[in-house]
């Protein structure tokens, strides 16, 4: 009997850059390979908010994309906040990571209010943090990706860093934090895309979502040989 | 006029660089250091001025077409043929073509320039014409954001003195017209039936192409089937066979025609244009065909998601063996994210015979998630190429490759077949 899992993809039209689509694809495929039925709900500006959501995923965008979705995001903020408090696994990359925080202050001193699920603040700069990045997290080990951002993010009291930078910049050019975590909500600057090369994060999100919805989780074994080889090459590439 | 001594020294460096092998920009670097005004002074002599061609995809093949079309109209054309599309490459190409007095035997210069370099170039040398092809996600390591790239193209347009030709189907390029005051603006475009082949970078996400009201195109591609194309030029249709393959090359043919119209104005000759277009072959690595062991081998350069998608869409995989070679050197872009913006499911029915390049495992991983079977993986290009040929002796072969992977593959192919020398 098929067991559907509903993935809410936030703003694929405007916030979807540098391969963020890869994260959705990895969740879809791994759900299938684990024996579940993925259902992707694309949510764009003005769409009705779905009644049932198991996983939330969102990506980065141009400054123009952020401005387009901003008002709509504030509108659905309370629903997303409720999902976060209920333990729904979420992955927000780059632009939406910033807007899930308290605010984003651009380099022209304009402030974009965030939805405050993650207690972080972001300040626009003229410096672009760009290149291959490796971070480490106790649960997931080495996390490998590519960062490309000029906003610098700083963590508040109510949130933990998602990982510690081993190589690269991470949240900002001052501390060694990369990303943020609150309950099962992960914010990160990693593209690459992040989930294909770090399937342990994808599997953890899937396990949380399935367990929450169906109480029982029996994963299958997935052949991750290509992942391991791609990771080991990526570890040695220049910044 | 440039100083004869500098020309002579530059030519000497060029000769020495060629003896060493490679380094098409080195002599240009030399002249640039000794005489920063060399390019400006030399190009200022040209009676019909300078054309700049820029954009993310298709510059090299489009430039090749424009040169042929203008030559068909009797113009002597100077161009930076080597694909070294930085200022230095222009200086290097000039050195090759000027005589010892620094005189250039040409009526017009047609230059393909990378967006960022084009901005610097137009600040020094004002182009009379510019052709702006598209803005896509490419080399974001260098430019940061796609909107920033669009601003670079807008800058090139605003610095152009006479006429600007824009891609009507790319919203970021079409928008450039609104800021132009004094220049003549014309567009190249697609018939409505073909629009779905070219989702812009924004439409790529939503998978639906919005039909909105678009300005009139001076030249439009209205039909395309294999090597046959129909163009609408000033409201009349013209059919022709082409040596170009791939719909993106054929679309850029309409760009080349529109630019030729802008340059030739009243002297524009449709019959000559179409006849010349029919003979143009793709630029190296852009659908370039060679013969290996009696079978065709095709090289398709892929640099960014939209280019890769168009390549996969343009070339039928049935009956062909496929190899994909992905490097991540600076010229390729270090970020592998772009592979996840391309769908490979069209290759699922035949599979991929060989994957290679520094990032071959990233490519294999990408194919795994589209459930495309991969037969062989080998990072080293020379070994992979030999395996690919050995495993597919009796089949036509196609290699999708990033820029530096293409250079490596051409070098290996030169050992076994005739490969056009790029000087």
C-alpha cells in the first residue's frame, strides 16, 4: 500500500537557483527508493497554502526574486511557524534561509522583515563569499557544498549553528558557524546541490517526516557509491 | 596609428608563443602592457566601425555567422576568431592581421566579448553596433548574479553609437531597450510555435512559457526541422538548408541576419544573406563533426543549464553513443550545482556509455537521480575517450563536454583524426 509524503516546495518560480531543484529531486527519489510515494506541491506567490505538509524545502534567488516573494512569505509565515513548532523537517537554502530569519538588511540599509522561525539576522555586504565549502556536523559528519552569497548571517540565542566550517566561509567572514538549526528546521548557505552530496541529511528529513506521519519507518538500502566518490573528489578541489 | 616598433615586437611575441605551443592571449598581453591604446588606435581606422557580440550562450558560432554574412556583402571583416574572447585575445588577433605599419586591412571589426570584458572594452572603444544574445546562469562564480550580468549587457547597449540588436525572447535582454534613447533598436526572435524550445532562465522553473505581447522582430525563426529552417525577414518567409545543427545555433542565425540588416541598412541583400548562411559550419566544439574510425563524432560544448538542456533537446540520442565530460576548472565554473538544473531523462532510453572529467562522479551521481544508466566512468579524459571509441566502434558518437574538457578531448582527437587547427 503506497504511503504518500507531501513535500512543499516554496516559490520554485522565484527562489530556485544554483541547482536547488536538485534537493527536491533527491527527496523525491530517495522517498521512492525507500518505498514511499513523494508528492511535490509547488507553492508560488498567491497560491493557496496546502492543508497537509510533511517536508518543507526552499532555495535561493536573485535580490529581485526575494523582493517578489517577500510580502507573500510574511502572509504564510504563521502557517510555516506552526509547522516548524510541530517538528516538520525543513531545509532552507541561501535566500530563504535569510528570510526565515528575523531580518535581512541590505547593503543600502533597506530592511526586509523575515518570518523569524530561525533566530538569525543577515546583513548585506559588498563582499561575495564564494567557493567550495566543507563543514562538519556531529549528526551528519562532513557536509560538502558550494557557497555563493554576499549576505552575512549571525546567530541569535534561540538557534544553534547547523555546522562548523572546516574550509570556506559559512554564515559570515567572522565566526566559524555555517547555517542554523531550530527543531527540525535547517537553514544553510550550501548549494552544490546540498542534498545529492549529503544524502544523510535527506534521509534524516525523510525519517522524521515518515515517522511523524506513519509512526513506523523501514528504509531500504540505497547504493550511494557515486555519492561517496563525488564527495571524495569534491573534498580535494580548490576553493 | 600604433607605433610600428610595438607592432613588430608584438608580432615577434606572437611568433614565439606559437613556437611554444598555445597561449593565444600572450602576445596580446604584451602589447596591452606596452601600448594600452593599441586596440583603440588600430580599430579607429575602420570605415564601418566595430560590432560587439555578447551574451552567455552562442557568441562564437553567431560571430562566425555574422562574419560570413558581412563578407558575402563584400566587406572585409576583422574578427577575434580564436574564441579568446577577452580584450587580450582581441589584441592578439589584431597583431596577427595588421601590417608592419599597424594598418588593418578591413572595413569592419566583429568581436565576440565575454560580458564583463565587453563592459571594459566598450569604455575604451565605442562600438557602432552591438548584438546581445541572452543572459543565462553561467559562470556565476565570476559575475555573482544573473541580474548583474544583464546590467553588463545594458551597459554595452548604452555605449553603442548606432544600432543595437536584441533577443526578443529573453526578458532580461528585451528589457534593455527601455533604457536606450538614441540608438536604433531591432529584435531577433522566434515564431510562437518554437517558443517552447527556449524557456528563459525564469521560465525554466515553472515549465510553462508565458506568451506576452512582444515587440515586432526584424528577423524571426519560424520553422526548424533537422537542417532545414524558415526565417521571417521583414514580413516575408525564406526557406533554407543549413550546415548548422542544434536549434540554438539556428536561432542565433536569426540574430546574425538581424545584425547584418542593421549594419548593411539599405545595402542589405536577402538572397546573398541566405546563400551565405547555408554554408556556415558550427564553431569548434559547438556541434562540430569529425570522423573517427569511419563513424561521425560530434562535440557539443555545454557551459550552463540552459545550453545543456538545449543540447539534449537538439540532438536525438537514439542511434548515437553518448559520452559526457565535466571539468570544474576556472573556465568551466567551479560550482557543480548547475548539473542539477538540467534534466537528463531524455537519455534514459539509451543510457550513457562513458562519463569522464575531473567531476565525472558528480555527473554519474546526477544521472543516477534521473535513473539513466552509466556504462563506464573514468576521470582521465585520454583513457575515457579511447574506451568510448573502443566500446562503440560501429556507432556514431556524441560527446557533451565543458570548455576545458573540450580542449582536452580535441587534443586527444587530433592524434587520431583530422581536427581543425585553431590559431
